[in-house]
C-alpha cells in the first residue's frame, strides 16, 4: 500500500529521533557506521548479538564496540568499494530465547550478511540453528562449549552448523589448562566444584574435573547453583567441612564474585576460587571486594596488552572515544568482524544487494580466511574452531586480574 504523506512523516520522525538523541548524548559508544565510504548507497550489515543489558553488560558492550571499530575502519578505508557497512546490534540479555529472537530479526533483514556473537554458549545453542537456516555466518569471540563445533559425541565429533565459527578456543582445552595449573602450580589435592548448570559452566566444570582427576586430584564435592542466585550459604556450608584446597566455579562473574565474597566472609574459608573466562572481568573484583585477591581465572588467548599484534587495536579503540572498556573479548570480536569484512569484496562482487548467494559466499569465505589479527593468527579448522589455542591464567592482585601464565594445553 502506498504511504500517505502523514505516514511518511511519521516514519521519518521515528528514524530521525534516535539520531538526534545520539548526537545529544555524545560519546564514542553509540552505534556508528564510520565515515569514509564516500557516496556509497548500497548497504551491507554486520550484526552483533551480545548481552547489552543486565549483569553481563560490560562484556557485551566491549564486544559491540570492538565490532563497531572494525566497521568504522573498513568504511574509512573504503574496503568494500561502493558499499557502506552498518552495525546492527541486538541485546540478547544473556537469555537463549531472547538470543533466538535477535537471530530471527537479523536473519530476516536482507542486508545482514554476518553476525558476531554470542557471548554465552547457552545462547549460541539457540542462535546458531536460526542463523544457519538463513545461511548467515556467525563468528563468536567468546563461546567455548565444545558441542557448538563438535556435536554431542566427543568420541566422534561432527560439525553441527556449517555457518558457525569462533575466535575463542574450547572448554575442553580451557578446563584442562586450569586443572593442570591447580595441580602443578598450586599443588591442590582436593577441589570442590560449583557450576551454574548452563552449557558453558557445566561444560567447563566437567572438563576441569576430568583433567584434575587424571592428575591424581580428588573432587570432594560437586554442587550446582542457579544463574541469578545471590545467597550461597547453603552450598558453601556443605563444602566447608570437606576442607578443599580450591573452589572451582563453572559460570560467570556475577555469581562467582558473590561466591568468593561469601566463602571468605561469612564462611571464613581461606581458599582461592578459580574459574574460566566467564569470571575474568573487572566487575568481578569490584563485586567480590577484598575477597577476590588471590582468586584465579583462565581466559582464551594471550592478554591483548602483551601482544604486539594488539597494540594498534588498543590504540585505535582508545582514540575512538568509547566510554567502556573493550573487555576480555574485544580483540577477538574485532578479529571476528574483520574476518567477515575481508570476505565482502569477493562475496558481493557485482551484486547490487545482499541475497542468499552472497550470504553463502561469505560463509565459504570465512572458512578460508587467514590473516594476522589483533589476537594473533585468524584462521579456522574444519570444525570452525580457531587454530590459535593460547590460554592465559590470571590471578587477582590489588583488585585486578593480572596474567601469571600463558601457554597451550597439552592433552
């Protein structure tokens, strides 16, 4: 139905109002498409699905901003002649059903050619099949659950989604790396495990347990909590009499920080908490307070600040004026975005708009990328996993996670 002048005016108002508000707010973390794309009238979009609200906002914002930076730079350099790349960011609130809705929205947008995200593996399990059906490439900078690329049978791995890739490495490697550090560096003999029952948390806890027991250690208890819980007295009171040397937590920083605080406060347990990349965020120490000092967390990749390859990314991120940190996954998200961008000149070719054939070419192209990124070498194996397997153990000192060991897990 043709639009009436009144309807056209209303639509223009809807479009212009957010732009005017963004200009009024200022700051570098608004959604920008960057300059330098000349008079390009053809638009291609890269989506982001990440937690942009709730307890994990800091991490999700760092992912979004890093993708935004890659897009701005691509437009400024006119990497895709005749095209303007736009950012389409969606908040999944760290909830699988919300993530699936975001995936459906992005895949139904004809201009969307790829998605960077998600942060949570449990969300990815709902998002990946939606994007796969639409032939939209997905590259996660943070998912570590093995089943996303290897399927449900570890003994006979099969790739479930042809469109899914990740710049983060696997829980089976991260959990083993953490267990080796606990056994060999901390000399821990008895460990209590707590996890949040989510795909990421349980997968990480299971891989830690298998390796720790293989090393000769004993798991004295395995307890579960619910995401969003605040009071852990019941769980900790069960663990305390067992005198563990270490508490290993599979989950994320909102709950982990409270567990650490309550374990060392009301429960008076003098043992460190160790977790995976889900707890390595500045928010952890802020919430846990002094109790966080002496805790440990593994994270995927080497610390960006220690990499020559990341110096330009860090400098450019600061120069862009973002109000929030790039956080733990910024460099990996930046590399994921550039992996998609690098395929666009060929995938778009002489196309006048994004269509299914373009999307398929992007999926195929991402599988063949090989370049030096901020986080190191960016390339994927036949499962869609990163070929870069580096991991880092961090220790909280003076309320900050500081790297103490970087290497690769040797099975």
